[in-house]
C-alpha cells in the first residue's frame, strides 16, 4: 500500500515557460466508482493502470497546512483491458500531462481537454506531509482540499469549476469590508435583500449549479452575525426559485431593486449578483439582462456596474 501525499494548485498558464509545454503525454481516464475512487487510466500509445484511492486522511487541527494524504493502490494492466474498462466507466476525461523540474521536485502539469478546456492543474508529490518545496511563479491558488478539483469530480461534473474557493473568499472579503461599517441592526436587515440578489442571479439562467450553491452559502455566512447554516441558505434559494416561478423573473427583479434601494445596499447587491453570475462560467446574456434591469430600476450608473464586475474579475483572477 502506498500513501499518496500531494498538493494541487491552479496554474497561471500565461506564466508557464513555453519549453515546459513542448512535450506532453495524453491520457484518458475514467471512473468505475467514486467512493472509493476506482480509476482506469490509459496512456495514449502506451501503458495503462487501474488505481484505487481512499478519502483524504484527516489532519490534526494544528497540522492543517500539511499536504493531504490518502491511501493509494495502483496496478499496471494491459492497454486492451483499459480500453474495455473505459467503456464501463460512467465518467471520463482527457488531459495532457507535462512534467517540469523545479528545484529538487518534479511538478506534473495537467492541461485538460474537451469540456474542461482551459483548465490547468499542477500537482506535486511529497515524501512527507510537511516537506518543504519551491513554488514556481506560475502557481495559482491551492485547491488541494477543494474536492471539486479532484479528477473524479471533474469527470462527473463535465466542466471545470467556476473558481477556487480561495478566489471566492477574496471577493467576499471586499464585501465584508463594505459591511464592516454597518451597525448590527442594519446588517441583519440587509441579509434578506442581499441573499435574494444572490439567489435571483443563480436562477436567472434556469439552472442552479453546485458552484452557485456554494457561493450563496458563503455569502450568507459572510452576511450573518451568527454564521447561519448552509441549510438556511438552501431554504432561501428554494424560496427564491418558487417565487420566481410564481411571478416571473422580471417582477422578482423589480421587487429586489426596491428592497436594495430601501435598505441602501444597491452597490453590495449588484456586487453579489455579479459574483454569482461569474462563478459558473461567466456572465451569460440572461444574467446580464438581470444585472441591467437591476441597474435601471435602482438608477445605478455605468461606473458602479463596471466597478462591481471588475472587482469580481480581479478577485477571481480573471
């Protein structure tokens, strides 16, 4: 039994040296099971493996900065067997892997293909959970503990996550800075309209995905004084969906605009709406239409709208 100890990061693709991207190996990998993870990997024109991985081993609170570790069992299998097993997998993905030596370690850079196009991840395997290593300049946010970036989760989702949770936290820090000057009574009274801004934008395109749900939960935690639970966030979202189905998106948008004006949180509401729109692949036309209607109904100028969108872009690293 091998203990896999690794850290995973997003990649600043533009900063990766061109020489590092010249020679890569393409892989197709599929998943027979998610718990435990049972993976079939086929190296194009080469070897194949079947790998079984356990969940990450829980780390003590005083060692949470250490690299995650998990049990791993890996066996080489005939390429023909891998091709047949891939046909049994419900989820699969394609990627090209590049290897780059930095200091005394070799980094593995994965360029994802197909529906995950544009996503790059870098992994480094360590001998010890607290082993020191150099971080090259092309490394972005760490996503070692963000399950959405596991290969199995990516294969199942069929798309890349909208942003890392660290990027979301950067955006919400800007929101928190604005809320810090609110006295507690006003802050409590704004939870309703600001949560509605998040929820309404999530339903604007007709589909609420996991990224949007997570952001809505984080927004609620940032807004609330006592840290309301994710159950409350889901209940608020469900209610928003019901109300939008009852009266229509435009009327709900107009009601939200009046509430934002009443509580003097127009800038904050538009910022939250822009964040939820951006988190799941960028602002699509239906979401932009909601933003424009909110701006019109709240008499928000173009400068404020651009501030909200550009602030979100900067926080998310776009």
